[in-house]
C-alpha cells in the first residue's frame, strides 16, 4: 500500500536533495542547495521533501514567514519540483499530503511561484491545475519577455543600426570572471541613481555563486578603447539564457553598446539553447509595464510569456480528495 509523507529539509539531506534536482523535469541550478543557501541569513528555510513510502518523489524549495510558507522568496521561480515520470494521480496525493502537513503545523497559507514552462524539460503544469482545484487566489502575474531561439531572430531596424554602430566603433566584448569593475563602476551607481536600490546580490555573493556554478553564471563586459561602457551577467540553464543584470554608462545610446552586446549574446552564447529570457518589465505587482524597457526587449524579438503566483489556503487540501472520479 502506498504511503505519502512530508518532511522538512535538513542539512544531512544535502546530497539527496541535489541529486533529485539533477534528475527533475522542472528544476534548474537555482534549486541546488549551494545556490539557495548563499542568502540563508535572510530567510527562514522551510523547504519540504515528499516521499512515496521511502522514495523521494517531490521537493518544494521554500521559506517561512510567521504562519505563511512561500515558494522560496530568494528565487525567481519555484513550486513543486517533480521527476519526469511523475503522474497526475501521484502529484495529487503529494500536494494533498503537503497541504495537510502545513495545515497541521498551523501554517494557514502557501504562496506558490510558478516556474515558467521554458525552464522545464517537458510539460509540467500539474501545479497550475491543482492550484485551480484548490481555489487558489491569483496573487500576481508576471509578463516576461522571451525570445524563441527556435525561430529566426526578429530584430527591428533601429536595433540593427545600433548593432552596426557598435561594430563601426570597434567595441570589444570580453567574458570576465572578475565582476568588480561592472559592479562598482556601473551597476551599483546606476541602480542607486535611477531606482534608489541595490543589486540583489552583493559583489561577494555573485562571486561566490559564479565560483560554485561557473557554467551557469557568466559575465560579459563591453569596452571602447579599453574603457568599460556596459556589461551583463547571465544565468544559464539547460534550455534558457537569462540576463540577471544589465547596465551601461551614459554613452550607451550613442555607442549602441548594449544592443551590440546582446546581438552577440543571443547569436553566440545562447546558440543551441531554446530561449532567451529577458524577464519582466513591470512594477506595482505586475499591474504596470515600464513601456520603454518592454519596447526595447520586443524590438530584439522578445514576446510575452506569463508566470503565475498563487495564494492557497492550506485547509483546502480536502478539495483534492474528490478530484479523481
């Protein structure tokens, strides 16, 4: 007889957790414990592991705030992570058991952050459907801008002109392992001046992560006459290349440096991948789009993909009891 159970992740589960992530159909290096734990001082980890009898069949990267559990707030995406062979009836039992586990622990609410389909090895919308069955509240939608690399690149005339300008000015692109010049000369000052904010990662943190995941985190700078004019940090998964940071100096528009850089990144660094994910371009919980940023992404060929965020009452696990007829 099949028995489903849930337990909280503990440090001695490190190897088992990471081995599961490497086999899952809807996981990336962001779910590796080394990535999740670089900022462990900011979050109370409440990651969960689901078992069928003694076999690990699902995990939930998560953190806890008071009586609420979140798909980990330090990650761009999350949700229930599953193996390629996972079947719907099995996922139903796992999610029902997980919600009951949380409810029994006096946790009233679970916030699920959907992983965009482009990051999955195969179809993986089980949680989107089960959230609906559990009468989840749609908390937020992200409209992310994605270039489909399986089709010819649809770049606008104005962007091509900027790319050609960069070529004529003989701009030089270099991959760097030292992030300090970009962080200190461009990224930190620009974020402070334009948005009164700071990078999500400190220089020390991004350096640590790059050393842990050198194939997944790569950085490129653009130089004019040996002067740094712009740069970007990429997060690279099996199917997707995603800019995590983009920043340039005040001469970027006249130089065409960012367009020049992204033409190279899409054609060369992302070669063989399926998608180039520019991420969202909005504020106010996704209710307002920053028009000029969204326009720039679309002029390079990006189109919109939606990422959903759900709020689920853990007592609604009972709604999953009658789903199969």
